[in-house]
C-alpha cells in the first residue's frame, strides 16, 4: 500500500497541500483568486499550518512563476542583522562587512518576497520596510545609491497584528499595507476530515525517504489521530508520523500518539509527564464523545484501544463520569461509561 517504490503523486495542484475539507477549500479558493493579481497577501494562522506552502502556491500560480521566490524569516535573524539581510550592504558599511552583499529584496526582483513571522519585525525596521514596499526602492546599507525593484510581497504571521497595532507594537500604516488581501489558514483541529489523507501522504513520503514499507494503518490509529487536538498542527502530525514509521514493525504503522507518550515518558525530567499526558488524552476523548466508552463512535475506538483496556486505564487514573443529577448513572453492560 505504501511501497517506497510507488510513484509519488500530489493529491492537489497546490504544491503539497493535502486535503479537501471545507475549511481548507475556502482558503485555497482565496489563493486562486489573489494569485494572478500581484497584490500583497497577508497569511495568518497558527504555527505549523503550512503558511509557507500557501505562499509558494501563490507565487507558482502567479505570472511571476519561474522568477525568484525569496523567503526571509524575520524571527530567525537578529534584528541588528535583519536590515542587512533584507536590503544588502556595501563593503565597509559596518564592522564585519568585508564585501558587498546583495539583500533579499534585490534578489527577489521580478519575483516574490516571502516575509515569514512578520510580526517579529523590530519597530526601527518597520518604517524602512514600509517605504521600500510603497516606493519599490531602497538604499543598501552604506550606500547612497537607490535601487529600484519590482517585487510582490507575501507576508505571514501567527501573531495578532491588529492587537499589536492597538498596543503600539506594530505600525498601523505597515499593517494596512500588508493586510491588502488576508488569508486565514485553519488549524488542523478545524479540518479533522483531512487527517486520514494527510496520514497516508506522510506515511508514503517517509516510507520512500527512509526505505520502509507500511502495508496497513490500523483504523484505530486513524481514529485516535482524528480525536487529538494537534496544538502543533500539520508540522506536529508530520513529525509524529516520521517517528512512527521508524518505529513500525511487520508493515503495520505504530500508533504515533503512543510513540509520543513513550518518548515523553522516557526523556522527561518529570516522571509523571507521560501519565498526565495519557490521562489528558483519555479525558478529552471521553468529553468529546459524551462519555461513551464502547462502540464505533466511543472514546475507546477514538483512542485506538479496547473498551476493557480503556475502563482499566480510567480506574488507574481515577477517572469517572461527572454526576449530573438523579438518573445519570449508567447500567452495566452498556456502551457508555460506568460509574467507577
């Protein structure tokens, strides 16, 4: 099923964006609409939702496709070096500038500049970037020469820029210059129906990369993954699937969440970390399924374990269904949670 020799295929025309949920489709329709225009785009979303993939899709679907796509992570470079990275510098412009350097803005001429984590721009650099965007010109550090460029800007952030403007941490004129066409990416928990397809995609990818063969993904594993909240979004899912492929035996995908719990329990300085994480997962699954334990729609199926196993774990962790009033107790033998 996931033979490493199988031809790699892309489920969509949007780079490696995988899924067909309504939440993702709404975002992709916005990409299709704005890509040919050349307008500035601000991509917003939690960490790990695929903002760079969306930026690349905008570039690849635009008339600038084939021209440079240059990215710059504003949070990864110290603020005192970011200006040089963006605008370039002349030899001798500052201590350590032993040669002339072309900046990212000039490198992106006729193409697209992707500013990731734009909310981390320092206040001193924000007006310089605003001028460069408005005028499509700038001066490299240590130079009086004005350089003209033709660059499309795509920016991304996981921060609330509007709130930052209110608090005086981000220039309102730069915010409005960036926010010409906003695209909000949904978190993975808002597009759970895409998780099975994403799992298959990543399993196939890592089988090819690592040289493993996975023939079967247990339905219980898929159910458990679909019930998890994914605070790290697609990046977290990708990392857990890679780990699970490495740990899998006999062609069956190991449960990524259990692998994660085992790892946390092994390396944590706090011996109760694994227990607390497992208890939290069980509580969340029970609450999400109205405290139903068994059956195809019960918490046990979602967690990828037998009903009796779940009940035993609940007893060990001291978990019982909240009593909401007379008659709320459940009869023995039902699929719902017994009072423990």
